[in-house]
């Protein structure tokens, strides 16, 4: 019972912090950069109180984008530019290929091949690297 009561207190505290933050941002009391710093501090406090990571990362992203004073329409354009990058699918595929090579024992076979070719001579590892 005590654990549920503690979670309730944290949720009430987070709701209170969100209400204060929304009031400060709605009233536009401070300069924009000061409000960004205040918002980041509030998100840090929310992280310490146990807010969800996805909500914190989304809040940081929206807050920093808002602080840069760019038009909101550029958010969709920048997001599309990043997602449509042709090099993006190469990252997980490269990781998958490395996993298959490692599980297949390729590194041990490569070490045996290069040890047979260059032996234990000084600089053998450098020659293999080149």
C-alpha cells in the first residue's frame, strides 16, 4: 500500500510541475532563452521524479526547437529530409552483417588466415590492417 501512495505523490508532483510550466509558458513572462533553460530544468526535475523517458526526450526536442525560433513547418521538412536519407537503412544492415559474421566464426578464421600469411613477425598486424 505504501508503494502505491508514493507513486501517487510523484504523479501529483509531476502534474503540479506541468501546470506551473504551462502557466509560465502561456503567460510569456521571461525571454525565450530563459524559458528554455527553465523548461529544461523542469524536465530534469521530472526525470528525477520518474517521468517516462519518451516524454522527457519529446519535451526536450520540442523545447529546443521552440527556442531556436524556427517556423513550425520546417520541423516536418527537416524530419522528412532525415528519414529519406538513403544511407539510413545501411546502419542496421551493417550491424546485421556484423552479427552474422561474428556468429559464423569469421573473425577466428580471418585471424588464422592472416597468421598463416604473415606469421608472428613484428608489424604483422600493421600489414594486415593495411
